[in-house]
C-alpha cells in the first residue's frame, strides 16, 4: 500500500530529524543507535552470522541475517562483506549461494585459499553471533527471467558458488541443463551431495571432473563432454585461464554473447616499476612496487580507500590521479596526469608507474 | 628556561651526532615493534572507550531531563563532564592524530572524525598535528608556546602587557574550547590587517568555525534544555558546568605537556636541516609527562605520556604506557632528563612559570626556578652511551 504525505507532514518530519541531529551533533543519531543495537549504525547494512556449516575440508557456508537497509538479491549475484581481521577492516566479495528466501537470510560459501587472510578467517574463525558489514548485492551473473531452453554451467573449485545460488533458485525452470564441475577429488566438491542428489532427481546432467586424476579441463575436453556447448547459454566461473580459453572458443564459434563469466580475481598481466605514491588529502606518502595495487598500498597505510569488487569491474574504487603515472595491471597501459588533470583511475587494478599524487 | 642553544651547560652537549642518529634508530625500532603488534585487542580497546563515552553521554543527558532535582543534577553533570573529557582527550584528540586509521573503520578515522568542541576538526588538525607537532617548542614557530598570548620562555621578549598573563591564562582556561578555536583560526594574525581579514580562505575558515560554534552551543544550551521541559534552566546550568569542567581539565593537562620547568625550548634556526634523530631528541626534551594511575591516563587521553606521544604521535594511545619504561630507559642511557611529576605538581610548576615570566627576566633573581622532578640524572655516562 502506498502512503502519501502532505507537504506539511514532510516538513514536520524533516524538522524532527533536524532537531534530533542537532541534539547529537557532531555525531549522528545512528552513532548512538549503534550502542543500543550493533546491527544499526553506518551507511551500509550489517548482518549477523547465524550459523557456520563446514562444507569440505577447507570450505564453509555462513548463514547471515542482514539487518536494516538490506535490499535483497538475485541468485548468482555477489555481496561485498567487511570483517575485522586482527582489528583491521577487510572487504571481499562472495557469491550468494542462497536463493532469495522469505526470511531474508542469505548464505555465502567460502573456500579458504592458501595464506588467504579473509577466507581463512571466515572458514576457521568466525562464530555464530558475529556481526559483519555488508554492501548491497551486485553483479549481472544471473539467469534471465525467461529461463533458457538449453543451459550449460562450467565451474571449478569455489566457482560453483554463484551457480549453486542459481540452481537452488531456478533448477525447476531449467529444461536441459548441464553442469560440468571440476575439483581435485570427490571429497573436495563443495555441495557434492546436493548436486548429486539434484542430478539423480533428473534436474540436471552433472559431469564431475576430478582434476587430481582427470587433469585440468580444457575447451577441447569440454567439447567432448558437451558437444553442443556453443549452442547453449553458458555460465562459467573458475580460474581465469579456463575462462579466457572458453571465451576464445565461443568467440571463434561466433557465439561470444552466449558465454557469461564471473571472475574471482583480476587478470594481471603487466608489472612495471613502482614509485612513491602520495595520498595528498590524507597526508600519507608511501613507496609502492609495481605489482601492488594503489588500493592495497593506500589501505596498508591507513588511508580510507573506497573499494568494491577489488578486481576492476565495479568502479567503486575510482579516485582522481592528480599528477604522475600509474599502470593498469591488466594490460600495462600507463596513464599520466599533469597538474590540473585529475584523471579518474581504478585503484584496485592500477599500480604506481613512477611517483604519483592521488586525490584522497 | 632559556632555549637549549643559549644555555651555558647544554643538556645535550655530551651527545655526538652519531649518538643522536643511534637514538633515532632505536626509537624507530621501538615504533616498528608497536606497529607490527597492533591488532584486535587494540581495536577492542578504542571501541570500548567510545562505547563507554556514548553510554555516559546518553545516560548523563537522560538523567538531566530531571535536573531540577539536585541528585539528578549532580549525577547527570558528572556523567556529562566525564563523557566530554573522554570525547576530547582519549577519543577525539587521538583519533584525529590518525592513531586508529590502521583499523580502516570509516567511523573511527582521522579524516572523518568530528569532535565535541568549538574548533572544527579540519582546522584543529592543521594547527595541532601539522604545526605544533612539527615545530614543538621552537620559539617563533610553535604557536602552542603560550598560544601567542603569553610569554612562557625567557627567550621571548618581555612587554608590560605580559603582566596580565596570569589573568589571561585563567580566562583562557575557563573558555578553553573557544580559545583553541580562535587560536586555530590564528585570529591574532588574521584580524590584524584589512587584507588578511578579507582573505577568502580566512573568511571560509571563520565561517566554518562559527557554524560549528553555533551548532555546539545550540545542542548544549538550547536543544537539551528544551527537551528537559521544566528542568530547562538547571539542564542549561549543567551543560555550562560540564563544558567548564572539561575546559579547565583539558587546559591543565595541556599546560603540563610543555610548560613545566625542565622542558626545553629551541632556537628557530636550530631546526634547519634537522635530522630524524635530532627531531626525536627535540621531542624528548620538549615534553613532560604526568605520573599517576590508569584513570588519570585515560582521562588525560594518555597525554600523561606526552613524551611518548610526541615521539610517536600516531601510535595507539593505549600503547604509550607499555613503551614508557623503554623510552625512559633510553633517556637514561643517553644521559637525558625524563621530565615527569604528579598532576598537582606539574600544574603548579606550569602556573609558576606563567607567573614568573609575566615579569621581566631578572626581576625575581632571588627566587630561582625550581627544577622539576628529574628522574634520570642529567650527568650521564658517556660510557653508557658509547656502549649503547
Ligand atoms: C565477484 C566475486 C565473487 C566471489 N565469490 C567467492 C565465493 O563465493 N567464495 C569464495 O571462496 N571466494 C569468492 N571470491 C573470492 C574472494 O573475494 C577472495 O578473493 C578470496 O576469498 C581470497 O581472499 P583472502 O583475503 O582470503 O586472500 P588474500 O589474503 O587477499 O590473498 C592471499 C593469497 O591468495 C591469492 N588469492 C586471492 N584470491 C584467490 C582466489 N580466489 N583463489 C586462489 N587464490 C587467491 C592471492 O593472490 C594471495 O597470494 C569472489 C570474488 C569476486 C570478485
Ligand atoms: S574495486 Fe571494483 S573496480 Fe576497483
């Protein structure tokens, strides 16, 4: 039901807000709310971890109940999650493995990567009751409303996560669907039992590849397994080299538009010499090598860097380059600004290429 | 005190350039050790202080809704005073120094924090972090030395106007937050000529300060009294009292940092081409600590560890206590004086200096300056330094 407010009511509301803000200045009312209820406070929604379920040796699923401000998601999307590890706020993206649920809760499934700061923390240390920071769900790695007649999913390792979200949401509506999933051994397959059960019920043709014995999946091998692959709408999530090879295959067949990919890591090609980076407005100067992103350099030095996907797709990390040169880690392209230019650069995929001044 | 460069027996004459650089390296190493061990427990500490402060502020203000009853007035005023002191000292001052930036929490960050004080954070950070902490105790450069209104060093010229400075100092203490705001605006300098008065940058800063002052005053002296209904007049009095207590307390603590006897001052030219080691040395000699228990430390925002704070302004304040013994040992090994004393003693020492220097230098020849508490013996072991 839509409610309409008269201008008088609006201005009364605004005045009340103005008064409350004046009562809490220089803080905002949310700063005091937060003391009473840790699920409220900042601009981003927060979430409470309700349960942590182990999936495999090194993966776990977190059931999270988002608080105020969470606007829901579409299966296949990801959410940026912020946690404090050793006292330091860290943001990473995780695909939502739950379909939209009536109770509003969401799940993410995390695989601990070697020396992985956040993934290890989430898999091994987080306990039920913990409060995490969330951003709104994002990403266009989703199924169309009209489900395709023939679908193919190609996943490897933790790349199953967004696809699991889709299968749980839309398995019923998918006609002829094939999932080719790779993992080192049978016991490493995240959601193994659920996928096998789904296949047994006839909801999907499942091809499990165990790379420890079968070797890594190549497009040629995939074409043997699924001969009509390029005629299928395809969703793929896995290592970058597999995704690149698939893209070439689909492009060569003239069906590049049928392939939808989700990457967990940026493709890094070009590393050059670094330089001194000055974060002018924050009064911070730091030496950076040519392989470390400006985002990592800033964060490591306590600068409040904006960020998003951390892999060059969302533009949530853009800040102006005031002066100096930076190199795009994906292709080696160097951007140079002279005083007065203020060229926006994506800090998550750019590194110093000589001394540079950033407007933050 | 006379600037260190003009003293007959300089307390640093025994140090070679190499000693000073070694001292710098030792302090760098100490800093690195703390930085490497910052973690979850430090983050938990500052969050706990912030939470305590907010609970105190909310609780105090809630109790003051009934402030026409005497016990409520006392309890509410006490809670609000403590909350305001915590906010300015252990939280605001330290957050704005960037001590907690490493947590990457946008809510507890030097670039976003705004404090419960008349001076806007931006301006305070400039005059305090950039000017005072860089030019600590350098005559003619560090405006904190007497805030531009007082003579606090023999090296500063005496004018008859200085006769009034004990009174100025007292008035400044009472209205300290406005004193700081005026000082951050460099009002003395900027109101002096028409040209400066009309400078757009100055006008913008002045507007920002006036806006902040208005909002702060509206909160304490209008909104909360109004909310108290029949208790409005007593709530107004409570807010005035809490701000006064906070002003007097912060003024006293800050006087203890650089004014007491035993603290050295420096010639303007002495900092040209200063090395990192020399910078550290100046901070060591230009600051004084306050001794006391945990409550004193938190209520002073750990500025009771002024020496440690000046050496490492951006280390988390809860760590100063932990490194203080190492710093003191370092003073001893290099034959330097670690100035410290209890709060009453240091406040008295600072006031004595303000009063003494309101008169010309030789006026009180017969009552020489009393040395402050010197824990380390100033006559030191060159051998110990050489062996360090
Ligand atoms: C859109 C999107 C969705 C994602 N969804 C998921 C998901 O559902 N489940 C999941 O587990 N992860 C997912 N990720 C990856 C996740 O965001 C983190 O990158 C991953 O958890 C590693 O973070 P970390 O802090 O543990 O590693 P870091 O401490 O950042 O890195 C430690 C080391 O691991 C390497 N590394 C970083 N990421 C990976 C990786 N993905 N695989 C192997 N090595 C890596 C680094 O190069 C480094 O050497 C997703 C990423 C994106 C961009
Ligand atoms: S963080 Fe998404 S583009 Fe950089």
